[in-house]
C-alpha cells in the first residue's frame, strides 16, 4: 500500500461515483431533488453548501447508508452497498470517551474490523496498521491513548483508520473543522499525496481550500451544481449562499454578491 505511487494510466471503466436523477425526502421534506452528478476516478472534489442543504445526505447516499427515493447510484460501477469496502470514510465528529483507555493502534484497527465484517484482528492487520501510521508520520504514537494526543494527531489517526483497508475512494466530512492552521496545512498536504492514487471527496466550509487544493467543486442546496475547477462561480453562490462572501479563486481576491430583493427573499 502506498500513498504516492500513481498507477499507470489506463481506460476508466466507470466514474468513481455516478448519481443519476437522485431525489430524497425526509419526513416529507425534500432534501435532494433530481441530482445528477458524475465524479471522475482520481478526482479531488470539495462538496460545499449551506447547513441543511443536503451535503450530509448526499454523502450518506454515496456511502450506501441511505437509499434515494428515486434515481440510480453507482460507486465504481457497483451499487453503493457492494462498494462499501472500497470506500474509506472519515466522519466529522468522532466522539471520544476520555476515560476509555483505547490506543491509537486500536482505533486504526477498527477500520480493519469494519471492512472485513469480523471480530478478530490478525498479525497481518497489525502490520498494515503500523505501515499506514508510519506513512502518516505518527507510527511513534501507536501505543499512546487516543485521548492524550493533539487534535492534529487525532485527525491523522482517523485518517489512518479510513486508509487502513486501502480504499479506492476517500470521503472526509469537515476534516479540518477543529484543527489549527498548521494542522490543517499538514492534513491537506497528506490528502494531496493520497489523491495521487485515490479519489478524494471532502465536505468543507473552508473556502480557501478550494483554490489551493481541490480540482472540482460540487455545491449542494437541494440541487447540485458541479464545476470542474476550483473556482466558485457566481451561479454556485446564488444557489447556495444568501450573503456576500469573500473568497480567493486561483490566488485572486473576489467578492461575489447576491442581490437581495423582496421578490427573492420574502421572510
């Protein structure tokens, strides 16, 4: 398992993720409407949008945790439930009981149990876990308690848990939300390496990441607007954000304003 070796180029059989006219409702409220999206294999894509706009629902549909009311979903050419073992997932909030003495190694090995659907850890599993910890430069933390390390180190541990099964697709939900600037920079540098061989999809509110790291953006607010580039277009802001937002696209400062009119915003 490597983080930086890129496989030889070849014909792509299927997109990493394909959504065709997906709709989903929850308790009678439509969360996603007629969503069509193809994420190419090897893409580095950010999912943005307002709270409640459907970002988490979209991710859960890709993961196979939710089934759409209508439409078709495929992940690497498979139904999501059959592709689950090919996806590494790093959730936003991982609750840690600080009184529970679980080690860094134990946390990473959970990924092996989830993927294999079994309850026993083998020496091979431990070797794989140590290898990925070493590649993320935290091998020396294997025996430490997860509650006793820094937030940036914990983020790497949960990234290791997602990577330990060598998935084809890595999905991260707000991976830098609780990290300081240095830890964020270090994590994004790792994701860039990982993207050399895996499709990376991350949910983010950090607009700066769009210009410096990702190569595509999907804006979600019930519908999905996809842009094959790191800029956020005016149309995407008009769809997703009701307030003026400062951003930097390709190193150039921009201010995109949405006009507020009584016709558009009747509250």
